[in-house]
């Protein structure tokens, strides 16, 4: 089956940077999927972070513009999320999401903990 596996999370100090990765495997034609990142902070609802289309157009959630950069490498079946100038409020589980037609796949998430 299709699997999305996120990695790259961890504990980081405020002001630091992280690059999250999400690798797709299984019966998925990765280049035709739109890819998104979402996050869920403790005690809060899941929120949209970033989106990249099949043509590499990007858009970002409110307040995400500027510190978050989404990119993809179709040859590696991987989408990335670069997060700079991390803040404690960025602490959350980050999930990747693949969308095409009626197909909607999710990973299990990777935890980012911004703490001094």
C-alpha cells in the first residue's frame, strides 16, 4: 500500500532551523500528486502549513509565509519542508499529505519540539 514517512523532526532551540522530509513509497505515481504539510500543536486543531503542486507552485498557510519553504524532488518521491527561525509556537507534530483526485494519503507525522 502507499506509505508516507516523515522524518527530520526533533528538539531544536528557538531561532534554529529544521528540514523535514516525507518520502512516499508503494503504488503511487508521485509526480502527479499535490503535496501538503500540516501540523497539529498540543491541544489545538490540525492546521495547514504549505502546499506544492505538480508544477511546483507553492502556497502557505496564514502566518507561515516567510519562514517555511516547501519543495519536492520527484525523482526521490520526496517532499521537504524547511523551517527557519523556529519559535516555541512551532512545536507540533508535522504531517505530510498526498492528494490526487479521490486519493488522499497521510503520514504518521514527525514531532518538532522548539525548546531552550
